[in-house]
C-alpha cells in the first residue's frame, strides 16, 4: 500500500474580517506562542487536554483510514503519515516511527527547539490519545525517553499499551538505561 500524502496546504484558514482561524476540518483554532505552553503547569489537566486533542485527531485519522483500508490492515507508514501531519500542523515538528516489540518509538524531529517540560508533556498526552482513538478497547500512553543522539532538537517517546509501558518502567527502575529497556522490547519478543 502506498504511503498516503498528508496535504497540509490550506489546513489553517484565516478569516481576518471575522477575526477567526479555522482548520480545514472546521475546528476553531487559536494560535499562541510556544512560550504560553511553556508557562503551563504540568499535571493531570494538561495531560487530559492533550489526550483529548490527540483523541480528536486520532478519530479523524481512523475514519479516513477506515475508508481507505477496508480490504487491508492499516500500514505503519499510513499511521506515521497521520501522526506526522497532525503534529506538523500543530507546530510540533515532524515525526518518525519505529516498531519496538509491542510498542512504537516516536521521534518528533524539531520538537525540542524552544521546547519546555509542558510541551513535552503535551506531546506525550497527545500521542497517547491519538493511539487510543485508533483502538478504543486499549488505553495507550506515551512516555518521554529523554535526550536522544538522533538530534539536539528531537524528542523521543515510547508509546504503547499501559502494560508495555509498565514493563519498561520496571526495567528502568531496576537500573536499565531507558533505550536499552526499549531495545529489550524488540529483542526479547516484547519483554522489557
């Protein structure tokens, strides 16, 4: 299946006379500086908002994918394109996805540039909500893995089911370096 192209052209539409900004999907938008996101306090409310936005975008992608993949299962490259486009139009950078056992490793390129702990937390909540929307019977989460050699402006998350994330967290708590715990998911049949 060929990778679908995310068309960002005209995604954000400005109506200066009405003082309104809307998405191509007719969502009302507000553009704010990243500094405002940096000023937000970390906590449950931020994650709830981020998950909600991620779920809304994930549901749109799921509807789009269902119409195009009625015969074939959803390919990873289609998911990568959907997440990449959703984060790009929000101004968070571009995304690469790798499979790691029962989880996905998300490299959000350019996300750390001008980033804060709040924007990193927002990205994690967004990714968890997005993936949860694709499979309503599973609750997905995403955890930030810290600095990555892939680039100084990149942010890396491990996303997966709650059980997978707990296995990785136990490994890390037991002294395993985060990326080695992730590699164990891939190299040991999904067991961190």
